[in-house]
C-alpha cells in the first residue's frame, strides 16, 4: 500500500509541477513578480501583506493578492480594504495551495496590468514546501513569538525558500527572542539566505523589504 | 485518481482508528490519563508541558511525555530536564502523529506506573485532527499572538477537541489580544467547550489547568 501511495503522490506532484511551469511562463510573459508566502498559522502573513500592499500602492505600484485558507474569507476582506485586487482561495480541508487552485483563481485578473502578485499560502510549515505555485520567490515567515528553532524543526520548508522574514519584531523583547540563535538556525538550513526583520505594526524593517521587492521586480523578465 | 486517493486515505484512517482503539484500551487498563496536544508550530505546547510536568511531579504525580516533531530532539531534551520520562518521535516529513508511531514509542514505558501521559503532536492545525492517538482528551492550544480567528479558519481541528488552552496570556496586552472575540470564535466552533487561559512564563491559569487534569485523572477508568 505504501508503494501505491508514494506513486500517487508523485503523480500529483508531477501534475502540479507541470501546471506550475505553465503559470510561471504566464507570469513571466505578463511581467508580474509573483511571491508565495509560507508560514505557521498566526505568524502574520496577512499583516505583512496588508502593509506591503498599502505601501506599494502608495508608491504607484500595482499589486494584487491571492489568499489561501481552509475556511473563511476573513483575510481576503482584510486585504481588500487596502484597495488592491484580492481573491480568497478556500481549500476546504486541504492543508496547502496547489498550482491548479492558483490557476483557477486568476480568471479575470489582468496580469499584464500588475507589477506584483502575492500568494498567501495556507498556514502550515510542512506541505506547502512540496507544491510549486509558479512563483518566482518563495518567502518563509517566522515570528519572534514562535521559537528560534523552527527552521531546524521544519528543514524541508525552510530549505525550499528564497528569502526569510522575521515578523512581529516589536514583540522581541517581551518574548525574550534570541535573535542570534534564530539567524544561526535559518543560516544552518539555508546558508546565505537574505533575512528581513520586520514589524507590520511599527513599520520597522518595511523599507528594506519594499526595496528588495522593487529590486526583484526590476530584474524580473519583462514582457 | 481522486477516487483511488480517497479510498487509500480511508484505508489509512481505518487502520489508524483500529490501532488507536487498541491503545485506548491499553491506556485504560493501565489507568493512565492520556492527552493529545495539538496547535500551530510555536503556540507553546512544549512550554506548557514543561511547566505542567514540573508541577505534577512536585505534587507527587507520575507523568511522562511523547513529543512529535519532523526533525530534532530539541523538545524531548527540554522536557527531559524536568526529570519526567520523555521520548521524541521524529516523523521525518510526516505532518502529524499516527497511532502506530505512538504504539512503537511506548516500548519500555511502564504505563501502569504512570498517572498522566502527554502526547505533544507535530505543530499543525490541519492533519492531526484526522488521527486518533488513543487519547482520552484532545487539547487545542491557541496563543494570544496568533490571531483570534484561528478556530474559524481551522474548524475541523477545533471541532475535534475536548478542551482549549489559550497560551502566552502574559503577551495579551502587547498583542492587543481580543479575548471576547477569541472566546466567541472557539465557542462558535465547539459550543460549551472548557477554555483555560494560561501563561507558562508567569504561571497564570496553571492552577485551574492542573485542577482539571487532576479531576480528569480521578474519573479515568481505573485498573
């Protein structure tokens, strides 16, 4: 039975990879920079995105978001208040987003009119690592309240990302957050990775994050 | 393909349920109260358990723990410092504990010599809900830093638990935690469930939690 499951799983992942490849070409052709945000539930993906969308729009950039949750459209409603185009993907029991879900929710989005598309994955530090969504950049978020050893406990996910964002740094002191250990652990799993330290509440670190997005957008393949 | 996957999944869950039934009988026969702790990564399962094990032992009770993580034995080492018997279960890529893993790690534990056995699940708000581990009580933990809407976003898990523990209440003010909304959301998914509000750091709420454990232990089936 294990062999059959492994084969089925490989079949699903292969199909996902094919769909993701198609999405990646589509995004590149449209000239939109796509990011896939992954973290535990409650790390603050939506809060970071909310502030990011507001600041990008204030600077004249065009940004949109797809947001994944098992249930509710709370996050989409929260993000839509920024004025950006936002769509909720409800997975109804599935613990991660898949390329097919992303593809289905792009209908009606004018991709060529966008500079950035953020995909907020389902809160989960395991399964999203296996599913390519066609993104150019995969981002792991880790909050100061979660414990510094998460990269070591979830190495597959942290090893699959391009950049890491430490969130809620306004709470660092209250949580006795050990910054040096957190950075060491991230670096152990993903040596040399760029790490941002942010607070969506106070705005700390947002400038570096937005500069990074802007630079990545500039080097994205153009139409 | 979907049909075959559903059948395979049902087969796996059925086998798990059978093994869990066997474990439940074994635990009841030994007179040990077994709890399964589920939450996001970083909610503070280990911190709550650390303090719980210390306080139970100080009161003369005999408590042990099994702790699940994809990788590392950090949590087992941390809990073993309490003096309690502790075993780490590494799932190596599997995002939840299964009854078979629990069964395999009981060898050498003298169950009849224990009052309490805590099983700390892998940090995940989705898949652990489907896997019975033979526990008497399933506990959902939710920290004040994670957002009050988690029960609504992960209803399957919250609907499967017997009791909820809100953790890190020492950070409630710093996080602008909305207690009334959190309690309302928990109650919407699992009406009338008992909710504890704790801080493993300050000890707040620990007395009510320990009283509850003691009362549950008293009413557990005796040998």
